[in-house]
C-alpha cells in the first residue's frame, strides 16, 4: 500500500511539474496576458474587454503579428488605456496571479483541451469554435444548445474537422 501511495505521489508530482511548466509557457509566451492583468489591476474587470478586443482586432484581423509588444501598445491606446501598462510585459509582477487564474480556468475542464474555455455556473467546457461567429438570435440559440449539451451528465466531446480557417466578419 505504501509503495502505491509513493508511486502515486511521484506521478502526481511529475504531473504538477508538467502542468506548472505548461502554465509558465503560457505566461511567458503570451505577453497580452501580462497587459490584461495590468489593465484589470489598474482599471478593474470592465476594461478587459475593450483591450482584449483592440488587441484581437490588430493581431488577428489586422495581421499585426511581427511585434506583439507594439501591437499591445497600440491596443492599449485604442482602448483609451494608460500606455505605460506595456511595461507589464517585462515584469514578473502578475506572473503568480496569471498562473492562479490559468489553473482556476483550466482545472474544471482539464488540461487536454485548447481554447476557448467557457465557464457557466458549475459547467466548464472547451468551445464552441465557430467561424464566422453567429450574431443576434443565432448566437443565443447556439449558446443555449451548447449549454444544453455540456450540462448533459456523461457528455464529453463533440468535434469535427475544420473545413475553413477563422473568419472575423
């Protein structure tokens, strides 16, 4: 019994080290997360969406990928935020908060999924991935259907191969 507990303990330790390394990669490789943390720290939750949308518009729609730092700087300005928040990219000030946020977001759904991860009440799931994204009543219908499927006990996955790239219409 002790051997099994020790082996399980080592496996859990290795898993935590792996998850820790993955979280560290996410923190280091995605500088906009640092800016999001800085925006939330200075302005609160209500200013996250304007910055996130401005960054996404420049990065994904505008194709401004060569200099993410400059893209983030412009996104801060687009959202009417303090340009000095760009300094968060070189700071470790928010690393622990980002790591905790990452685990809070991923623990309920598991680490074998990508993004987006959505939490609605006690339900957490990957997706939906839809291109182009529906709007209006169609968006509400999709959301209601996704919640219905995701809240079904024992439901785990529904997937098909993508036939086209993202559309930002």
